[in-house]
C-alpha cells in the first residue's frame, strides 16, 4: 500500500487549496476502496504531519537547505512515519525518501540521513543552529506549539508573555471534552445506563472515561449526551430569565450553543427563532423541532444583513453567535493553523461588526443583546464591543468575559448588552 503517495496527494490539496484533510482522505479511500485500517493509517500520517507542520518546515530547510514544497511533503511524511505513526518500516520509508528526492535531483547523503533520523528520535531536544532559531524566539515558539508566528505574537501582545504563551501551549494539546446531558430529551432508565462510561463532574457536565472515541458511544449516537464547552454553560447561567417572551439565536457558523439555550427557555412559553447563515453547517436544526416536540421553535437561513423578512417584532433576547476567525478550531483541527488565512481577519472583523449592528435593530427596550464568538483576538471581542457601545448610547454593558485555554480550557468570548428602557 502506497500510503505516502496517497498522503502526499491529500496534503498537496490541503496546503494549496485550503481544504479539509479528513474529508479528502475519506473521498480518496472510498474511491480506491481501501480498508478501514488503510484509512486509519492515512489519517494518522496526514494528521501528524499537520500537527508538526511548522517544525517540519524548519527541519526540512535545515537538513536539505531547500524551501521546496515537494521536498517539504516528502521529508515530513518520512519524519512523522519514523517519529509517530510507523506505517511502514524505516527501511521502506528511507527508500521512499531517496526515490522521491532523486526525482527532485537531490542525492541524500549519509550525514543528512543521520541528522534527519536524530530529529525523528528526539524532536524536542534537537536544535537547528544554522537557522538562527534561538530558544524563546517567535520561530521557536511557532515550532514548539505548531502555530504561525503571527498568532504567537498576537497572543503575547494581547495577553502578555505568561498568559499568551501558556494559552499557546494548551492550544497545541487536545482539550478535555465535556458533555452536556440533553435536557431537551426525556431521559429513560435505559438512557441512564448509557452513562456508565462517563463521569459526572461537579459543574454538572460529564467527562468520558472509556476507551476509544466518545463519539462512537451509544450515549452520543442517541443524543443522551451532547458535546459542550464549559464556557457555554457559564453564559447560560448569566442569561436573563424569560417567560412568554420572544427570542432569537443567530448562528454565523456551526455550533451547539443553541441547544442549552433552547433547553433553558423551552418550558416557559417562550417563542424561539433560530437563524443560521448556512443550515447545512448546523444539521441538527433540520430535525430538532420534530425530535423534541418543540412547537414554539422556528428556524430559517439568512445572512445577518437580511433579517427583516424573518423577524417581525422586537425581541426580548437576541443571541448573536457571529462568524469569526474561530480560533477554537486550533485545539481540535490539526489543519486549521496551517490553512487559516490571516489576510481574512479584517473581513471577519467587518462581518462581526455588521452582525452586532444587525442584531441590535431587533432588541426591544429593556431587552438583551448577546454577542459571542469562539475566538480570542481583541479586535473581534473586547475592542469590537467597546466601539459598538461608543456608537450606541442606548445599550449598556452588563457583563463580558474572555475565556483562555490556560484559565478555563476554553476559547470563547461573550458580552451581554442591555437596551435601556425607553431608549
């Protein structure tokens, strides 16, 4: 099985066309009718490559003195195979490396192989003296945390060296996954037995203690438990009580934030409208009303600047989950730090401003506007809300909070704004 060839093809598309690696590998494996084992190996190879991308880039330049795209892929796949995945023997991996580099007119010397194998065996301790990467530099932290240098600089600028670097360190690790007991569903005795592999935490969420992926458990498949950020539940506790009220949730991207909010207000005679910029990104919306018998729930698809035809009256609560840079994905998607285009940050900020302005139009006097994003850039969070308040004296800030990985294992920001009475 030519795992390297398949993975090189996939990585070429991921890095050049900024596409999702998981979907690409599934498509390739289905097309070639590969076994689950083959697919698993390919996923591990590509995932490991992406999780070590910034390190691999410097190592390739150090060993071969070239900043060439194909050489990067060839060397990177050799590195992750020998260091982590072991999809084939070191001899077969070495033969692949030599054959592919020869196509690039590169003859691999024994000294280069020795250096490369030393890097594979001791990634953390190895230094690249000729690249002028000193410990504590932005390039060093980029390699260490597999984050682009501009992101590390941003974190230090906004949150200081200690908090910024501590957050970068945790971003590079898979976070603890908390799960929420789906209170929209009537929990039966048989459902309770599905929770045996989960431990109830003090905050009321559950943590998976079984083996393998929690997503394959019956508790998840039957929607007894749903993945949740702890910060979402903190926001839930801060939201106002509503009774016989109208409220709207806008989803600019895929998120389960609406589930606990709907559950909070479901039994108080409230009428909810959920609007998504793309319903396909929030597929649960397509059957949530029928599944849980939510008679007072309505949903539509629209962009934030075209809500007039969907909202006919002022809302007592408008939760705006704006489309953002979504840096929370850095913790769960190994390709996100590589494919994210920093040149689009200004577009995200403009879109977030538009979302906040649009939501404000539909809030009743005494009602609440909640702005939230899964990100941590100040221009998308605190500064954006501060600018809004400067231009909207009719609103007052009730509470805002930024969650950082080193503080509470989340990347999330929310601001609760209240429209003054008789504004």
